[in-house]
C-alpha cells in the first residue's frame, strides 16, 4: 500500500506553517522569562514538542489529503446456472436428473471451487439465487437468465459461465440474438435427449377469456403427434363432467399437427372450466401434456362504449383499439355529425374535443349529463371553452387563443379510486408530452388527479388526467390531445401495447362501472394463471359514504378441498391491498369482512387459477442451439457424463485468471485519529514537564 500527502493550497503555505510554529515555540522558550529557570536542553526539548504540535495544528488549516493506493487481487468467478424447469424431467430419464446428475453437479462445483470463486444459480422464468433443483419451474427464459447474469457480473472478473439446460425455451427472445453479452466463455452441459419419442400433446389452445350468456364462442385446439404413425386417438372437450366436443384423429405420419375448432354455447354465468384432452396411446414418453384446462368467465352482458369526436383525429383510433383490447367492452367510434344512436344506450361516452367550436356533438354531451351517462372529455384546440366552463363540471379554463403547451405526465401518488402497477407508473414518466391548450386551468376541490402535469423537469399539482362527479354523473377530463403518441411509444419501449392498454382499461373500468353504494367491497381478478400473483383490493366507507381505512379487513380463501387460507389486507392511502402471491391451480371461493360502526360488512366471490403447461409442449432437446450458443461465446458444449472435463478445459483456456487492480482512496488528514492522538500526547508531555519543573 502506497501513501501520498496532497495539498490543495500552494506549497509556500507549508513553509509559513513551519515559520509560525517555530516562532511561537521560540518566543515561549527563548524569550519568555518565566521559563528562564529551565535548563537549556529542557527548553530545547519542550520547544521541539510545542513546535511539532503547532505545526500539525496549522497544517490542518491547509486541508491536506492522504492518497492511498492499494493493490487488490480478484479471483476469477465461475458461474454455474442450471435449468430448473419441468421439461428436464418430463422424459423417462427423470430419475437420473433427480439423483446422479445432482451429485455430479455438486462434485463439479467442489472441484472448480478449489481454484476459483464459484457462484451457483438456477433459472426458469428468471435467474434465481436459489440453486436447489426441484425441476418445477413452469416456463423457461434463456434470454432473461443471460440478462440476469449481465446485471450481476458486468465488469466483474468472470472466468467462465456454465449453463446446464436442454436448450428449450418458451419465453423471451432467442439467446443467440444477445451475442457475446457476458464477455466471458460460455460452456453448456447438454441435458435431455435430441431423439424424437412417441408423444401426443396439446400444443396450443386459443380461446377468449370472456364470453356472454347465450352467445356461442370458439375454442381452437392444435394437437401434436410425434413418432405415432398409424395410431388412433380422440380430441375431446369436457365441461362439468360431460363431453361437449369430440373428434377422432387418425395419425398418418411421424410428425403431425392436428387442428380442431369447437363452437360452444355459454349456458351458465360465472367461471366455467373446460378440459381439453387428447386420448393417450401406448408407450408415450409422458402423459403430463395430454390435457389442458382453461377457464372462461361467462358474463350476462357486454358493456358498450362510444368514442364520439367533433373531427377526425389519430387519438380516436388509438383509444378505440386500446379499449377494445378488453373483451368486456364493445366499442363504437363515430364523428358527431354521423352519429345516429342514443347516448343513453352506452355505459360510457368518450367525447373528443366536445364541446367543440364547430358545435358538432355539443347536444350529445348535454344528453349524457342529463341522462347521467359517465363521460370522458378530451380537451384540445377544437374545444369551445366557454361552453365547457358553463357546464359547471368542476373545471374552469381561461386563455388559449389557439396556442398550446407540450406537457408531460407524472402519476399522482395517493390516487384513491384504483391503483396502477409500478410498471405503468414508470411508463408514464417516459411517455411524450400531450398538446395542452395554453391558459389558466383551475379545478374545484372535489376533483381528484390521476396524472399531474410536468413541464420539462418541473412537476406541478395541476391535473392532466382527473376525475370528478357532477351530481350522479362520473366525469373524467384529459387535459390535452395526442394520446395516440402514448400508445405508440408504449409499444416501442415494451414491444407491446399491454401497459398502455392496462392504463386506459383501469380508467374505463372505473368510469363505466355502475355506482356501487355498498359500504364494503373487495375486488380481485376472477381468472388468472398459476404464474400470476393474486391481488386483492378493498374499499370501506362509513355511513356518509366517506372512504376510510381504520377497520381491519380480512379475507378467507377456500379451495375445492375446503382448505382455508386467511389473510389480512394492508392499508393504502384510503383503501386496502393484499398481494397473496402465487397459489396452486384450481377453483377458489373467497369471503371477506370488515367491522364498521359495530356492524359486520361482508363480500364474497370466486376465482380460478389455471395451470401453465408450456414445458410439455416440446420434449425434444435442442442441442444445436446449445452448440451455437457456446461457439458464439468462446466456449464448448459437453454431455452430462463428461461435465468433469470442464475443470481441465477452463483451466487450459487461459481465460480464468486472477486480476490485479489498484484501489485509490482520498481522505482528509484530520480524519486520521493517531495524528490527533499524537498532538494531544505532545501537548500533554510538555505540560507535565513544565508542571514538574515549577512552571505553568
């Protein structure tokens, strides 16, 4: 370790410190008559002590820095990542992977650990710190695993990465597209068998998650047969124990896809479970992929939404497409001059720049308010603000003159009506600005903001998207035009419209929902997959229908075997929320309660959790991918029986070597305690000697 003293001030000030300290010591012990009785050598010694102490004290005034240079050596890191997905043990060699393979992997870890820093992980949907292998992950995402390693080990001394997998993935992008992202040799242990085995499976099921009572709905099934030429089987769909669809299948080739389309009728309201099955044949490699369950939520009716505009605008198509992404809504869009329907026939009307300067559509807005039809109003350069102000909706606007501002949005924390996911809140900060009419925009005290205005980097309390209630009518005002850019940029950033569509759907759900005057209500998704978290949200109101969150809210979840799970919901700003995590597949009922004013309020419902069955869609290992991935990253592919050879291969590669680097640290000299102790010791010794000599 090297030390160096640095000064921020000119070097001549050091000489000045020496001179000042020397003069003070000289005048004290050479000129001061009170010290004349001391011997010459005593005065010289005491003067030297005083000089050193004064010099160090004056030196601190120059703010000297200590520069420390320390050489450190980092051992090479070997990362071992193992595929923990179900596809590994679907074949007949599952016993090997649960016994001998795990033992060999532990031995490989131990052998490499003698010379390297070995870090072990498992992966399925994501990279996991837990390296214990249960082969239970429902999905495989190789690209997410590589991204996870990059996030942890970027700019670290990685000697090698070892990935044990069968090369099959059903989520994320092809890992070959990532290139040599890890900048380290990547070795693969090729699990599974590349030989095709006899197998029948449900490859894909396409169905709507919602249907409406009395309507017919399709279920499309794609089945796959491997090495089953000449076999006979049947594809069937059952509902409540009865077969509602059945079709025979004669397999005529080694590899064959078979498509079935069933048109079924929704006869019962609520969650309906359907089981699709392809009848097994002899000697299949696995039977776990022969059946698949789906749940369809049958509703009594679909809500109708109208998008009404005074003039053509790209916002109209974007809003219609976004709202239509939810099957619960039937969306109609029209120019006001062409509209011939009745406003009261709709659950929600979205007025784009109505009331308008051209008077197009103004009467329809009046009708909506008169009939208490929930209304969303998008403001823009075509809005007639005199008419808008006279509606007395809780908003007032002065100004504009055809001018506009570019205004971005930021989520208003504590918004009470519904909660946006963190990904949606983050997306709002990245979306482009809306074109907001220039002027003074004021709102009444009852207006609640979902998205506030942000001008440049300055956040304001002015609403960009807000909600109010005029009498019995729900009102939402979007303060600017150009929301089509939000949907487009959302797709560019996430390669999907899902985040923006979820954002718009939450607004529409709140606006289109009928006024529910219950004092207690709990909501959750009725139909989820087993890899989705179960979220409960609850609202409690007092007798005056004011939101409150002081009572305790609990929910009991009961599965088909009558097993009960009890939870207590956590409090948010004015409501309640519970993340119940992941639950086993099946059908559940729930009952919730809250004690308000000595009265027990309750709510109940049901939900289903469907299994994820992606891992059984392919049982033939993809070693070609593993070979290409290793070659692309400067490594090799080995068979499980030869995994111990990786110890010698890595050692001979010359890539896994120790790295020496310098660590530089700057600290103030005054922070070094032993120097302060030295000064105190010098002054103490001087004082003691003078006292013993009869001085003071």
